[in-house]
């Protein structure tokens, strides 16, 4: 059990990748603060995980929510050893559809909230020599035309990670950033149905998109993240890592398949 007795906040852990991270953390001996907007799903998670989990429902768009989330964790477990900033608002919007209100909300949830959570948990993380895992996206490296505000927010989150890894280094608070590729979550499946793809769209993707023959699973992302919350990772901070089936930067997909 690599996370025995650690108390970990995981935002957006009532569904998808956050849910998978919570389950894996508990399997590794941790106690987890389940957070999200869906109280019914959150209670299902707490019932599943038992005494190792506590539930806090809160909206990250509220600037006061980060302090409440940290306080709820300390009240439940007495400490904070790690913070996983996983929650994000994924909204479809291009330049014409992005007004000030939408942009501000995306940035509030996807960037401001992670920053304020780190600030609220800072003293606890310093005491624990703890870790922050910020969950980014390959969309932060450029993005898609219909994901403009989301992509901008993920680029900003990466800068936040690098900046605070440097700023908090002497406090021994470790900051890591993970650039996730395409992961088949329940919400992603529904998003693509709404985009007009058929029900079996995951099986119809081209091999250059899924060279392993399938999309990544939330459980595989969770497994890859565990090490960075362990004490063994303490010499490292500022790590930025892509988790995708192929290298993203510098890749030229038009060349794939030219040599047969």
C-alpha cells in the first residue's frame, strides 16, 4: 500500500477519471475527499469506499469553495497530504460562441479554483511535504476550434503548475502536471454522441488515433498517477508529463502509413 494513511483531496471525483483516481488511492491505503456537484453519485462513491472516503459537494465556480473543500478534508481526516486538481468544466465553444461570462466561468473552474485550492491547502501540504497533481489536457497545447476556452484554460493550468513548482520548492511542496490524451470516460462518450458521432464511435477510430486499438481507460490514468503521490517521488517537482498513446509535440500524423 503505497499511500497508506495519506489524506488526499480529489476534485471532480464523483465521475470519470477522478472517480478512478479515488478508487485507486483507497486501494493503495489512502483516505480520500470525494468532491463534485452530483450528490447522488458522490454518496454512491462514499458507500462503495466506506470509512476511507468523505463527501463534500461544492461548486468550484464559487471562489470560497476551495477553503471549504480543504476544511472538510481536515475535519474528516485531520490533514492533507496530497491534492489532485482533476475537476474541469469541458464546454463546447468556438470564438463566436465564447462571450465574457462563459470565458470567465471556464477560467474560474479550471484555473482559479486549482490555484485557490493550493493556496488553501498550502500549510498542510508544507507540513506533509505533500504533492499537488494538476490534470491537464493535450488541448492545452493547441486545442480544437470548438474547445477554445477549455483549451486556453488547460494551457494556463500548465503555466500555473510550472510557476508554483518553482515558487513552492523551498517549502517542499511538489507540483506535477499531467497532459492527458483522449480518455474514454462516460462523459466523453456522451459528449461525442452529442457531437453527432454514432453509438459505436469508440470502435471506429482510425489506428493513428488509437495505435493500441482502443482509447485510454480512466483506470490506466489513475494507475500512472499513484507514484507521484508517494514519498518515493519527493526528490522531483515541476514534472510535466504527457499521458497519451503517442508523442504529441512534433508528431506529423500525415506521414503515418506512408511506408508499408
